């Protein structure tokens, strides 16, 4: 089964950038919708950015569209989230997620442990 391990979080000033990585093991990346969700303390988990199995479709939350880019490198078995022009509202725990299908119509069913992003 799919396993996900995130890295790349940290602390950054507003306006700065971070690039998150998620190593995917256990199955071929192209068989799954992959993406990122985030959760700040006291709030519900929010879908941020997802990419379908054949990388033809990406979906972004309105709050990050134009600033964040989700992409993957199948050869490196890694999903990425490039985050630019960060604001304090982007702070939270970022989770890598995998869905059961290539399409992102299904909800994710596998999650990583998360990586913390703090913007001040």
C-alpha cells in the first residue's frame, strides 16, 4: 500500500518561499491522485493542491491559486509543492495525501505525518 513521507517545512518570513517534498512508496505514482492538504490549530483540514495520476489536471484552493504549484517527478517517486509569496495565513501542518484512483474525484485515503510550515 502507499506510504507518504513529507519534508521541506520550516519557518519563513511573509513573502518568502518554501518547497515541500513527499516521497511516495508502495505503488506507482501515476495510479493515484496525489496532493497536499493543510491544517492550522483549531481548524479543519483544507485541501490545498492536487494533481491527477497522469499529471494532466491540477486543482488549487482559491486561497493559494497563483502562488502555489503542485507537481511530481515519477522517476524520483516524489510529489512537490512550491509555495511562493507566503503569508501568515499559510501557516499550518501540511500533509501529503494519496487517493485510491488516478482521478481526484475520490477523497484521499492515505496521509503522511505532515510537515510544519510557519510564516511570520
